[in-house]
C-alpha cells in the first residue's frame, strides 16, 4: 500500500516543486503532531487561519451539534437556515453602520470576486484600482488586482481596466477617478511584509473615493478577525469601507469567507438579473456554525485584549544581530533579514531542528512571517523565540 506521502506526490496537484512534505496526523492548540508524535509549533496559524488555535473545543462542539442536524440543503440564499442567519447577525453587530448585510462564500478569493462584481453592479463602472505588492487571491478577478506581475504574466489576458497605485503614496490617489468602480486595498498589507497604512492615508483614500463616487473595498482576509488586536483592522485607522472582505481566521479552521456591505449596495444582486451572484456551498451550515463559535471564543475569552502584550513579548525577545527590523500590527509580524538567502536556511533549521513552522512572505522574501494563534501563551511565545534565535545563530 502506498504511503500518504507517496499518494500526495502521485495524485495530489502541486503548487510548487518544493512542498514542505511535512506529514501531520493531528493538531491541538498551537501544535501540530507528526505520525511519530513529534510536536510542531505552528507559528503561522495555517497562514492566519487558526486564530483560536487548532481544534478549539468550542468550535468542535459547534461543528458536532450542526452535524447532527443537517449539512448542505440548497444553493445559497433560498432556505432559511439558522447557522448563516445567526452568524450574519453576529458579524453585523461587530461592525459600524451601514455594514450589516453579509454574503457568505467558501474562501477569501471567492469573497473578493463577489465584492468586485458588486462594486461594478452598484456603480455601473468598470475601473478597478489596487496596490502594488497586494495579494487578493489566485482566482481570475482576484489575480487581476494582485500587485505582482510575476504571479500574473502566465495567465493573461486578465481583467481590463485595472490600475495599481503605490501603497501609502498620496500622489497616486489621482489614479482614482470617475471611471473607478472600486479601490481595493488590504487594510494592512500582508504579503508585502506587514506594511501598515501611514497616519491619514486610508482616510485620504476614503475621501477620494467619496469625491468621485467609487467604492472602497478593504480586504481583511488576513488581518481581520482579531489578528491585529481589534476585531477588524480598519477600526485602528479612522475609516469605514463600503465593502469589507474577510475569510481565513473567521472559520476556526473551516472553509468560509464573506463580503459585507450595506443593504443599499447589496440589493444590486437581486435584480437585472436575478441571481446576480450565486454559490452552491457559500454559507454552508457547518462552516457558519464553526465561524460563530470562533467569534464567540474571541469575544468571551477576551482574546483581543491579549494581542498587544503578546506582540510586545515577541518583539522584546526578537533581538539578534542578523535581524534588521521587526514590523507588526498586533500578531501579524514580519522579521526582516538581509536577504532570502539568509532567511531560508533559518526557516529550514527552525522546522528541522526546533520543531517550529514559519514562512516568508510572497512579496517580501527576506522577512520571516510570525502570525500565531491568538491563544498562544507566554510560555509558548518564549519557547518559540528561543528556538528561532537558536535557528538564527546556528550556521
């Protein structure tokens, strides 16, 4: 009989020529475990997914309770089902008016696709503006607004009427015109290596969008759901979007995404044509039950209150001559080194010798990614940093 590794390599489509090939049998909290029982400290939370840790008991309970009732029943938006309805209400309660209408998808990229369609439908325009070094997903529309030519060139032609601006450059707001349907920005740029908006930048974008009648779409797929220390990152920067996109950390480990807007904007999908946006599995009851439990864990365990102190504890210990700088917004952190050639062996040693899983950023390959579950303890932080420093010091 073939091993799981052999089956993975033989039958499962690959996305690179160098997969990690780390076999995991189970996971709990901040740890994943190999079939031999070796613990692997997950310092990236499945790339910002497991914000409440792997297999949180409350999430498991919600999944089990929903499994005992029903699974998929019907395509999106036809039947009244408690899990998506209750989750939509709970999400709206975390957001300022008028963001209180939620469209559920299966992933962040799907949510971006829906948000782009919604903006075009509402404005009657075709132009889209996004930022260089932004990552919004790999589907056709999401890839079109992603800010890296290296990821796009092999798949052209992509969407027309897409312009890119430099994040934090006020002069580039001139790209936003009466032809623009939407400006799509990550509230905090993730794959660019954790780049925060400078004071006043997002309000200036908001003002420009309002002036020309364009919609502002904020992508919080990676930085939302408590990752930065507030439920939504935009709360920290004095701005409210027209459409908010979320995914990753909202599912507690289950696949789910959403785009959220006002009733006045979202109503566009109802007519001319009907079913203006449709999905078979969006709003799946099990994923929605898991997401509601995740939100409740964040709120009831007061996880947001601990983010700043945990980030400060990480920063205070991440001191080494090889570290050039540390950037963070809450527990989304980038540790910069001289080059990818310096960083890659550190990542490899951290995994092989210290049992710590981390990564680099797509558009900032000299920076190490740290984005642990929000549930990580002080002792786990100390152990992780000690292991990273050993991996940095070893030659």
